[in-house]
């Protein structure tokens, strides 16, 4: 959701750097957390010095639980890596919203903030749920206390599998701005999605999410 610089990242949300415009090279596996069944891949994006990442895992449960967790702004700080705060700015509809996030950066790097718009959609045949995320720069001005992330696009894809399993894919590309060297940004692009998916796995099984309902999400055909 690095729904905030390489880390806060929420959520997913389609921006000025669309993920479809990627180089032809294959994904490179950067790390594998066998205990948590999490793999993180990176690859280059045409026209950008920073890498795109993709992280995958599987969780037990239902589709709605994942969607509700991704929409639960107050809990973001409990599982999105280095997320200091996430607030809902506007709920456009049950499946679309605007969010504000602050990412805690290690000293002496200035903390980043980000405004994103998210949109939930579901394929009516496969029942796969996609949460697209894009940066929004027209909601309110930047705060001098932070460096505003202006280029971000990504998504979460939740696909039902046999045995009550959900395949989770989290992919994003972020330019954190502020003149950070690309090698420094890229060095975070493994830990951020890895730890974010660890947090997602830890929380999505909670009863409050597993028993939640959303009228726009179908669990079975």
C-alpha cells in the first residue's frame, strides 16, 4: 500500500508511471521468506532509476478480510512497514477512497508523506479482487515538515485458490523524491514489501476481518 515510499505503501493503488510500461526483462527474485511463504521480486521500469517490486504470499481465509484490512486506515501503522500514520481523507464510495499517509524515515532522511486514491474491483468470473492505488497531488498542499511523494502507482491482487487459500500479490513503483540516490531507494525495496506482507499475514486472520462483510465483494460464484 509502500503505500508510502518503499514502505507505506497501501495499500495500492494508474499514476504517471504506469506499471504496464515495464522493461522486457524478467522479475529477479530478491528474497524468499520460507517460514512465511513470502517472495519478493524486483525489476527495472523504463524511464526510472528506481526499481519496481512485487511481493507474493498465500493466506488462509476469505477475500473480504483482505479488502477490509487494506481499507482500515487506523490499523495501517500496525502492519505497513515504517508507516507512522494513515488517515482516511474521503470515502468516495464503499469501494473507493482517498488516504493520507506518513512514512517514518531513518535519520537523517526527512519523513515522507503521500496522498493516495484507492479503487477496489472484482473479476466476476475468477472472483479475484484488485485494489489499485495511485498518488493524488491535487487534494491538499504539501506540508513543509515532510517531503511529498508525488509519483506512486501499485496494486494488491487477492485471488481465491483451493483449500480456502488466497494468493496475495503486492506490486508497486514509487519515486520518493527529495533527491535520494536511487541505490539508497532500491536498497529498501526488499525489506519494505517483505515486512509489509508479514504484517498483512499477521493481521488478516483476526476475527474482526474474517467476519467482516462488504456488499461489493463476492466470496463464491
